[in-house]
């Protein structure tokens, strides 16, 4: 279930990046994250930091919730990331 969600987000990020004719490197630069992070997100294989998703959405000039149809899981990802930051 989680892999499907991450894959969906990754596919959406990939499609938006291609639509805007950006390389992974250009998107990474705009989002102030590493190219490797963009690659991991687009691959949808591993957990991702909520802050990275927020940065990518901003860099692609998209609303955060536009990156997936499963808004419940997306908000859970964001909230879990926030809680992790609060407990450090």
C-alpha cells in the first residue's frame, strides 16, 4: 500500500517535471534538494521526507495536495514528518 502511494507521488512529480521541461538537476536546484533526492522521490521506492515533497511542490509551482489523489495518505506523510521533527 505504501509503495503504491510513493509510486503515485513519484510518477506525478516526474510527469510535472517533464511537462515543465526540467532535468532532475534543475528541479533539485529549484527545490534546494539533491538530485539524488529527486531521483528517489520519482522512483517511489523509499520513504521520503515531507520537507522534500513541500520543496518540490513549490519548485514545480503546484499545490501540495495536487501530487496525489490519496490526500489522506499524503497528509499523514506530512503530519508524520512534522511529528518526527518535533520529537528530535
